[in-house]
C-alpha cells in the first residue's frame, strides 16, 4: 500500500476523520502502523513518557533525531510527523530551517511546532524549504511556564479570539494542519469550520477533523494520564503480571524449560 502524504491528510478534511497517535521507536511504530492510523507523531512527549522528565523542556534535537530515525526504520504507511523540540525553532528562522531539515533527513515527512501567528515567519521559511509544517495551538506545553501550567484554553473571550486569529495566521503562513490541545470544544469547532486545513484535536472535543493521543496514555501505560486521555488497554497491569511471573519462575527454577536451552554433548 502506498504511503500517506501530506496532501492525503489535507484531502481528508470533511470526508474522513484523521487518526493520529504518537510513537517513539521502531517496534511501536510498526504496531501502530499495522493498526491503521493515518499519522504517527514522534512527539516531544517522548521526554516525559520515555525519558522520565517532568516537562518537554529538556528534550533536545539529538533525542528527537534518534527517535525519528527509529520510527522511520519501521517504514510506516502512516505520515511521520516530528515535533520540533523547545529552542530548536524560536531563536532564529535559520536555526529553525536547519533543525527541521535534520528531522527530515532523519526520516520525518513533516514537522510540528508550537505557537500561533508569532511563528508565521518560521512556518513560511520551512514551507519555502519544502518542509511541511503542522501547527500546534491552544495548550502549548513548551510554554507551560509562561501560560501558568497545563491549563484549559479558550475559556475567555480574549483567549478564544486569540486562538482563532492564531489559527488563521498559521493557515496563511502555510501549515497543512493544526493540532489544538486542551481547548474548549466550541472554540476548536469554530477553528475547524473556519479553516481549509484539517484540525487534529487532543482534549478539545469532537468538532475537529481528527484526534491525537499519546500512545502511552492510549495503552494504559501512563501512571497519571491527563483527564482527556482514554485508555483502550491496561498494559501497565499486563506488564507487571508478565514480568512478575517471569521473576517468580526464575526464583523457583521453573524457567528456563528444556526447550529453551541446549548441551554441548548428549547427556
Ligand atoms: O508531544 C506530543 O505528544 C504532542 C501531542 C500531545 C499533540 O504534541
Ligand atoms: Na508535543
């Protein structure tokens, strides 16, 4: 089957909902792709769910490049979008193009960056370089220190107007889609109706062109998942049970069994 392109994602608006999920390595990318998602996001959430940081601030380009390369080796049918980590695109347009280019060389099909109209110059420069860009508005975790934590967005008239204007400016700058995070459902719906490019929502209600979840939340691996996440499995308890059984069998001398080993000569 042929690979999903940015063009395919744009054309899904109004026709078919877009299913996006994060993955950070080869094995999981293979599985989520086989499950049939449209977009795999190598999110900077990797810093929290894989590397154990409290925020996404410590995530570096080197970390992102390793995870993007790992996912890309799965050769998924799904579109691979790579998050631009904190400080890889804010200091200058040149640095943003260089870093986005590195993510593309590592195997990404597109990049995602946080921010609204103030990022227009960066988005334009990336698009000019041939790099498809996904926007990310509403709750932008890389700015959680500035906006006062992981707060719900779009509740006030001022914030609602800001989000709508940011979405419009990002579309004008050339993004092919926009993630809307932890934003009032009616506001996300308004953005969705207003834009020609698809919106992909997380914690922002059903009136969007698609949804995204962090894989570890979806699988029930996260100890304290956000309130908007849905766990479709309880892998935490499955893993604890399986590894616990293994440890017990080792201690009891039950594992390994005869089929798991060999001798140098007949005994
Ligand atoms: O890093 C991430 O996983 C994300 C999604 C929550 C949209 O940006
Ligand atoms: Na992210």
